[in-house]
C-alpha cells in the first residue's frame, strides 16, 4: 500500500511541476501578446502594402514574423514535430539576420539515414531560446562569419540535437556554474558576454526541466564551450513519432 501511495504522490508532484513549467514557457512566449488577431490582421496589411509597392524584403520579413507569432501561441499541444520546430527556427533566424545585416547564418545538418527524425515528436519551443542565446551571447559582437548550426542525430532510440555557434564561448568556471545551475531549481546568472541575462538563463533551465518531466531524468540538455571558439548545447530526448493532440 505504501508503495502505491508513494508512486501516486510522486506522479502528482511530477504532474504539478510539469504544469508549472509549461505555464512558465507559455508565459514567456505570450509576454508580448495583447490581441493576436489584431496583430495578424496588421501584419497582413503591412505585407500586402509591401507587395503592392514591390518591396519583397519587407513582405518576407512580415510573413516570417507572423508565422513565428502564430507558432508561439498555437494551441496544438505540448508536442510538435521536429520539422515544425525547425521551420519556426528558420523564421526566427530570417528575422534576426535581417536585423543584424546578415552577419551570421543558420545551418541545419541531417544525414540521409536520419531524415526520419523530422517526424519525431518534441516539446514546442525548445530550440529557439537556445538559438537566441547563441545570437545574443555568442555572436552579437561578431561582425561577419557567424554561424549557428543544428545537427540532428538518431542514436539508440534517442534523438540528439546539437545547437552550436562559433562565437566567443565561455571560460571553464563560467561553463561549470552554468551547467550546475541548469540542473538546480534556483535562479542563476547568465554570464555569457559578461552580461546579466536572468531570463535567458531561466529559459535554459526551463527547457531542461520540461524534458525531464516529460521523458525522465536521463534526458535534458548540457552546455559545452571553449573560450574564443564557440558554444555547443546538446539536447537529449527519446525518439518518439506520435504527436500529442490538443
């Protein structure tokens, strides 16, 4: 009986923790939302006017922004396909490249034998915050030649996502503290570029915790980095092919 009670209690705690972290992720994505339909209609009007005036670059940017916003607030459930998540990242990077005058590029590397991974189910919005970290803490000061790459690998029923940048990297003690705090429940400083960024630090810890609550403690993320060479963030999750509905 005690084992049943303990199992039930543990399940309830995990469920409640998952709900809290899901809400945190949702709030982060919705923080700028006031009236999504108003925003959609406004963006469509701007895009239409840009096309009328033959300004294709503005039309493309507005379309990317609209797609990014729709994806962030969609109610399709916790899980999406890797294909959908990568499409969202491409929209995000299109906007950032425009903002930073094409100072960096995005590369997505998937071997032919791993292309089935595009249909894997993964939690929504776990890659974009890491790309944001790479830009603002690794590549922002790089005037040219910046690269963000996403390498996708299937290995022993697991899906491995490696998000890398060739930015400024971190010192060993900063890296060690970062990984330590990602695995703790405490809030921590994010010391990339010697610049406090609590929200981005919390985002990394949130992603790690969401993965563990959904799939178990063997899954999550880890950061690797070398000063003046760049940073790698490895995400480990199970290779599953059933999308959650909702």
